[in-house]
């Protein structure tokens, strides 16, 4: 392998992995982006209960990690390790490990596809066994039928030996744990 081929291989921008300090991947991503680096920080929108209400929250797909695209020769690597939220570049020995472009592109495609799905059906799906956590039907189990707007749901309950459709606040439901 000649010097020229080494330089050509090194001059191609590649994706590397940064390990972030605990809970600081969003901070690291923002600060690296502000410094002009190309960053890929895959996040997913998930529904969580906060103060008794269901809310959408962005969570990292890989907690404590993000991807950065760097050129071995042209990129300035020095500011990376002192960037707020960054712990280190993932390396073997003293060599940072690059990730195949195809992997990052696949992740980007998957994240985009997942984000484009209808949010209303992410947390509860038709047929899920749910428990009502609030109101006059508290502690009863039913079957999730559908979402009605963002805040209401239709649940099928077996009352008086008959299936009844009941409209309840989504925040008053939780998946039944078997």
C-alpha cells in the first residue's frame, strides 16, 4: 500500500462513534453541531407518563452514544474531546473506530419511517388489554378498541355480562401486565 492510497482512504469522511457522559447526548449533539460537525443522533419519540399524563418524549436510540462524520486528514479532531457532554471517541487502542456508511444510512431510513407512522397507535394498539387507572371504572380491565382524538380512547368492558363501549381519557389507561 502506497502513501497515496493511504491518503485517499484517510481523506474520505467516515462515521465515528462518540460516547457521551450520562444523560448528556443531547447536549453533546447540540454543541458539536454548533461547532460545525456533521452529527447523527438517532432519537425516537416515545410516549411516557409524566405527572399522570401521557406525553411524547424524545429518547436516544443508543443512550450515551452518537455518530460524528469526520475526515481523518481535514477535520479538526481536537475540540471534540473537550466539548460539553462528550466523554470520548470510541477507539481500539489509539485508533478511533469508524462505522460503515451503510449502517448509518439504514438507521436514518428506519428512524424516518418510524417517525412517519401515526403516533396515536404507538402506545396502545387495538386488542391490547388495558386497565383503567382513574374514575368510576378504576381497576377494571378492558380491551383497547381505538383512539378518539389525542386525549380520549374507546375501551371495551364486560359489564353485566355484556360488552360495553366506554370512552375514557387516554391518561386514565395503562397496559395490563400479565
